[in-house]
């Protein structure tokens, strides 16, 4: 009988032992576990999801280019720190550091790549300020002609045409503008506490008596020292006497002056026996919604949450505020001299960006949720995502910038570039490529 060689007898056992040791490792490997040599431990990998708008961006991770473009999902990514760089022809590059954690999904999504474009001069002129209504229906331009006169114009952006209001014999320093819901009228508030009513369709400006004014359900409401003024949509004016203690009113809400109180008191007419004592100042209504009220006193802003009893409030300081609604919740972008802040419900204002010199202007991009920032020389977009710091993309440089706003998917800029002053436009998206139906036949 032949004797089986030793290597043949031992070989099956070698395979058995190898399987016993390798099978768990293979199971752990397929389940996403890896040996972390830096930590000296076995830990499970994470997932890295990357997407951009527009899609099709080239991806580099730690300097290595991936074969796939955005969007991409990288499963079984070893925990650690990664430098992500995204690039696309015709767009500014984007780069940021991300930390991948074990058994977690890290999202690098909602990343907007901004076009690398040159601004276009729409019209020459020496405009100082630019405003648009929330419906993107009207563009209002201000030209301080000299120390004693101001010209205000309404622009039809599609037609590139301008209609002037009568020239004002005042060097108008505008503090804020309120629009009615239809964007057919605007209230212009100046730094010297004068208020102008602008009728957009008739291109008329009228000076209102000193007082507090706002739009309410299509009507212009004003509280002067002596009267309550109401102007309806047809222009009919009614004037009635009011109590000297009423400082401002909005619907059923009133701000009244009570002798001996530390500050004015906010009350509801239906429950006048109870009220909320405001900090000292000349507060007036800025906006009233179902669950909150915004009050203003110069550069001080007060937000009261009405669903809390008693009311809770937060205070912020800003030269101007800009609302945005996300998932039925309204918060505000604040521009305060050299700072940009966001103001969420029931939270103190959060600093987003600060520089040593005053900022010229700020504006929301409502789709991207990025913030446009204008300094005296450049236009930038700042991402709200604060992981590893907020990323800033410089879009364009000017010789001098006076004002800038986002209008739909463009930035309108008042400034001087290449020795030309006027209104410029900078696109925030590339024009879509369309194929002519006739081209399909060729």
C-alpha cells in the first residue's frame, strides 16, 4: 500500500487553518472594517457622498483624481481627513477639508460651483444704491447727483429701460426700503428719519408726515404724533385721531408709552391689561407674522416669538436685515458694518464673516443658500456650511464697488471697472445649451 506523502497529508490542514484565520478577516473586510495603522485599531469605514450644482465636476481627493465625476458615493472610505477639490471648465474651483468618521455618512453635497465670468456693463452712470423688491419685479436705483439733489429710477431689467422719478431737492441717504406685497409701492426711509412714499406705476414720490409707517394687508398705515393715517390701494386716505400714548400699531398690536415704565409696552387691543415691556427706545413694527414679530429702532432689531408665553425675544444689531424662508421657517441675514450674521428663531445672531473694513453690501442666493458679499473691491460668495471653515469664492474684482444685490440668478453691481462706471451684471449660472430642432435633421 502506497504511503501518502507528508505534504499531501498536511496541505488540507493548512487550508483549513488558513480558512479559519482568513474567513473572519474576509467577513470583516466585506462589512467595511479596516486596520487603521495610525491608531493601531480595527474600525469600520465611512461613506463619502459628493455632489455639485452643476453636476459633472472633476473630483480630486488628497491630490488624486478620481475616474468618476459628480455625483459620486464613495463607500468603505477609511476614517481620516481628506482634502476634496472640485473643478469644472468655466467655473471657479472649490476645495475643502472633510473628516470621515467610522460608520457615518459624510455629505459634501449642495455645493454650488460659480461661473468664472466677466461682468457686463448694462448702462453707464454714477449710481450709489440699488434695491429690488422680494418678488424680483422692480429694480430701484438711486443716484445722488450732488449735495442737494437725488434721482431715483425704476429699471425694467428685461427691457434694459429706465424711468425716472421727479428729482428730489435733497441729498437722500436711504436707510431702508419696505415694499408692499404686490411690489407696486415702496416706503423709503432716510437716515434723517424722513419717509417717502413711492408709487411705482405712476412714478410719483410724496413726502409723508413724520411718524411710523408700514404696509398692512395692502394698505399703507401710518402713526404720527396726532393721527392714525390709512391709505388704501385706490389711494383713498382716511385720518383719525389717536391716543397720544400710541407710538405705533399693526393690526391688533400696539406699542404704547406708559408713564413710569422702563420702556414702551407692546400690547394687544383685545387684552390691553397685559403687555410686554420693551427695552427703552423708539421701537416700531417692521414685520408681523403668525408666530413672531420684528421690531426696529435704528440699528437695533428685536424678534419676539409669540408662541411662547410670556414672549421670548432676542435682540440683534444690524444696518439692514434680509429675510429668507426655509421649510416654513423664517430667518434673517444681518449686515452690520463689517460683519455678516444670521439670525435664527429663538437664537442669538450668529457671526458668519467679519473683516477689518466695512462691507458694502450682502445678499442671499435663495437656492444655493450661499451669501453674496461685496467689499469695496471684490464680489464673493460665502458658503454657510462651517465645517473646516466657511469657503469663500472670489467671483470678480472691481476698481470700486458702491453697492450690489442678487437679482434672480445674476448679481447686479454698481461700480467702476476698467475706468467705466455704471450698472454691471454678473451671471451666477451658465446659459443652458439648447439644440435647434432643425439641427436634429442634419
